C-alpha cells in the first residue's frame, strides 16, 4: 500500500500535550550541517509520472454540508506555497543537504492539489480503478449533489470515512501532495504542507531483485510489487525493528513540522516514542547521517545503522 490516508487518518490530529515531542525534535534537528554528504546524488528531481486525471479547481460549496462542503480560503494560495517552499528549502540547507534537495521544494509546489473532499475521496479510493474514478470526477463537475449520491456503493463506509477525515497526504504513485479542502483549515495549512513536503523530499529508489520482484523505497520504508501487478505492498522490514518502517518516516516529517510550527496540536504515543528513538539514534550516528539516509531513501543502510547501535539503544 502507498503511504495511505488510512495511515494518516489513524495518526489523527488529536489534541494533547506534546512537550516531549517538541523537545526531542529540537534536539534531533540541532544536528550541525552534515559532513556525511561526500557529494550529493546526481539527480533528486521529481519522478516522471503519467498525467494525473484532470480535476481542476472546484468552486467552494459550503451548502453541500460535511463532509463534502468546503468554504473559500481568504489568503493567497501562491503566497502560501511560496512560504512553504522557503521554509523547507531553508530547513534542507540548515541540515546540510545538497543543493539538489534545496531546490526540490520549488518543484514540489507545482504538485500540490487542493481538492474538494469529493475529489480527494474519489482519487484515493478509486486509485486502481481509473474508469470509475474519472466518471465520478466528471459527474461532480456536472452536478455535485448527484455525484455524491452516486458514491453510495462506497460512502458511507469505514474506509471512505477515514479518507475524508484525512487532511492531506503525499501520494508516492503520482508523486503529488493531495490536500482535502474540506478538512484542512487555512490556519493549519502551512504546517501541514511543510510536513507533507518532507514526505515528498526523499528521492524514490527503485530496484529489481533476481526473482523479478520490484522494490521501491522512499525515506525509510520500502514497498514491493510482484510480476506485472500494479499494487505496491509495504515491506515490514527486518524483525527486531522497534517501530513499523512507516513510523520512522512519520517521525522525520513530524520533526520538521514541529521545528517550523511548534508542538503538534495532538498527541500520539507511538509517534512520540519514534521521535524520541530517532533523537537517541541521531546522537549516536555521524552528523547528518540520518537525514542523508532519509533523503537518499536508503532503508537498508538505516536498519544496519540501527543494528550497529542496538546495545546503546536498548
Ligand atoms: Zn506524515
């Protein structure tokens, strides 16, 4: 599965104290400029992807009611993206990332889709059924109320509800950031976008094993695809990991969000623990090593690093 909105929804954005998280994030990210980057990757540009289905900008429609209604934002969308690009590029520079990664946020800004809740749900739910997806997207353009009624096979349902409760996520397949305009408030948009940009920052590494299984890695997590299958499945990683692999990526993106915008407006115990763990590992690793392994999508080297410090971390 791609880094799914189900995961993001499970992560939730619940209220609570995040003092530990804020402190540990500050420690992790106080890492001096990296000396580990002997030289940057030759290319960390965005993946060439097929054209995403055309959605276009939908008119806000508060009268559709929750969860499909959404109201206009007052601020300038381009100004918002400019600010996020500036923040992420600055963070990358402070961490000593090669210039290739410092330029990447600008390219990412063109890949942020501000979607109506309907489009957000349909693009996500029908990711592997393009004909159904496109028919529903077109139906919404003609008559939103009728299109919502056309969703009856999938909405309401636990999965659809989880997707609609998600504010935003980075979709690895399309290499785009999807924003749910029905769920994300304008006030939260900068911090959420900084978070999602950091999910999108690693270069995607793809390789094929001798048995024909194709793997791809983004940050510290890995997916596999067998034969001519279209569906990517998450790889659990070696046994003995203290957290599921996606949580290491979640910790990285969260630390950058907190560095920019302060403590999270919710508490999540396993994420807090992952951040504390990453802090300890960062202290043990060479300066800049963790962020380099993350941006270069080298999960195996990361797991080896964990293993080499197992005694100190336990
Ligand atoms: Zn995340």
